């Protein structure tokens, strides 16, 4: 696979040639602006074209992830052999297996990211199936006073490593550091909410493909957007106070 072809007609309007593979993609926008929903669209296209995902569950659980993909008529249970889930375990250290293709580990420690990436590639047969690394809300991990700078430096390296990756960040916290991540990504997309809470997407930069910078309204219902935002807010309120103590 040298390009990811987009499955959604409205998104093809701004990404007619898809996304160059390998490359790093960053979706940036204020908190609650629908970034995971855009990411799920790209990952839906990735799965349908035979790719595998190393899926980091930073601020959400597997059940919530399955709900997001169901919006696009994707049942993740049909892709169990091509998705490797990594849960965030604040109290853990080394990766611990929960089930087949599912582990938990402390994602504040850069070495645990690299260990699980290597394990996942081996488990998912990365030599024969293209693999993408995905994580939402990277910025949340920076709230840790002990590990925040370490994990930020690791993310800078990972984005520029040549790995296929897709990450989302909230750019209204740790603004300077988030701008630095934005400059390092091959592909950069922005989201924001409109006056009526509709989700907007704008493409700022793409590697080696044609694209349009048009500001698009994403065709999702108000209910879908509200459900996503309420869940994301609930998780942030739970997780951030814990991270500030570590």
C-alpha cells in the first residue's frame, strides 16, 4: 500500500489522492471538536484496505471505541486479528496481556510505547500487512509533572520516525508544545466546532498528494456529536486530576 484511499465521498473532495503511505498524520483542534470521529473515518478506510492498527486507548475504553466505529457501520469484532489494543494502566509498569491482541501498560513511560509497538507488529504480522499506530488525545499525558516532558520528547521522535501513524491532539492546552508536534507531522488536519456545534474539518498540509484547504462541515448528526463530546469530557475530568499527581 503506497496510498490510503478514502472511503467517504465528502472527504474525497479535499483528499482526492488519499494519504501517502508511510506518513504521519496529526488531527489538531480544541477539546471536544470531534477529532476521534475524523480519525475513525481514516481508520475505517485503513481497515477496509487490509491494514492493521496498533490502537492506544489513552482516554477512552474499548467499548467507546467500538461505538465510534459503529457510526460508520464498522464492527471491530470482525477485525480482531488486525487490531492490537493497548490500554492505559496508570498503576502498571511492564505490558500485561489482557486478551489476544490486547494488553495494558503505563503509557506515561516511553519505553512501554516502543515495547508494545514491537510486540504488536510481531503479533499482527506487520511484514505482510501495513500497520498504523493510533492514539487520541496525546496531550493528556503531558499533565504528568514527572513524565510529561519525557513522553512529549518521545512523541516528537515517533511522529518523525517514518512509521505510519495517526494521532489527535487538543491544541488549546500546552499550546506551544502542540504547535511543535503540528510542525513535525507529514500531514496536518484541523477541526473546530461551528456556532450550531457542527463539526468542521480543514486540511492544512499533506505529504506528496494533492489536497484542498476547503473548510468542510462533516456530515454527522447532532446526537452523534453530543454523545462523543459528553464521553470525552467525562474521561478528561476523571483522568487529568490523576495525572497531575504523578
